[in-house]
């Protein structure tokens, strides 16, 4: 059994980063600029955009819309690198827990009583 925080670290955050990197590239940024903005290496950006990293789950349209909006704000300068962690956490909270568990074939009863500690969602709690 994977603890909820491990699911977030291994699947949810990489999926968000992957979508964000792809959106920034679609907006005309270069991989080097994306890596500096996201504070990750250029090879990590390459792995995100080629789905070698961050492709373990698919994010729903609502979450992808939030990522797309954030990418636009980063690209046009209305959002800054300093907001990256906070906005990533805010986006993560909109990822539906039951959807992630379904995609990973995990029964929510396997998570135990404290599953809301790091895999809680504003949209759908365990």
C-alpha cells in the first residue's frame, strides 16, 4: 500500500509539472527558460514534454484549465516564479482524489483513516 503523500509526490505533482511545462512551451518559451522558471533541469523538462515523466495519471479538463491559466500568467509576467509552489499546491487541491485512485487501481479503503492528510481534495474527499 502506498501512503497518500507518496501518491502525490510520484503521480500528482509530476503530472501537474508535465502539463505546465507543455503549456509554457506551447506559449513559445524555450526548454531552457521553462527549466529556469520551474527550477528544474532542462533534461527534466524534456522528460516531462515527452511523457517519460509525469504521465502516470491523466488530469481532468478543469485541472488542465487551471494549469493553462497559470502558464499564461507566467508567460505574460502576471505570475512569478515565486508563486510556483503555492499555485502548484492550489492546483493539486483540485485534483479529484477518487479519480487518481481509480487511475492507479487503488481502493480508497487501503489508504486508512488519514488519507486527507496529503491526498485530500477540495473537490472530492476520500
